[in-house]
């Protein structure tokens, strides 16, 4: 059960190790990732590893990024979880969408209107 909101306001590196969010700044701190509901990155000088981003996506942790003035500018939105959460509501499966928009299909990159209402196979 996730219940923690983690706010990062200083320059640091965020890493993933053995189920924990590792915060390497002036001191090293660890937070069990299953307890984290949201991470707010107030400082743009924070770096994340790819393994951490993958783990945060898998655990459905909301990550909000802020600019230098501490205003929210974006958030981490996983493709698979977002599209599968709307299953039955006309969501398009992400793998089919990426295949249609790939450079290999240069002349076929426009989606026909019927594909937007296609049933997905998110399982």
C-alpha cells in the first residue's frame, strides 16, 4: 500500500536498488518503493536512472517535475498503464499505435478514424 509523498527539493541523484528508492545527496537515504505514492521533484538539478523510471512506472508512482521557480511543468505518464486503465472506453493499445506511427510506415502514418475506437488487448 502506497502512502508516502516524497518531495525532493535539493540537488541529488535518485536510483533504484533492491526495491528501494535511493536518494544520494549530502546524505544517502532509502525509501521502500512500495510505500511511495508520489514523488515531487522541485529542483531541476535532480537526476534519475532509467531503472528507477521503469520501477516507478511499474509501481504506478506519480512523478511530478517542477521548473526552477518550483512550478509544476510535467509528470511521468506511463503508456501501458494509462491506456489499459481506459480499457473498454475506446482506448488504443500503445504497441499498435507505435507500430502505426513508426518511420517504417512513412506514407501510412495517419491513423484511420476507425482505429481510434478499436478494442485494445491490454490483457
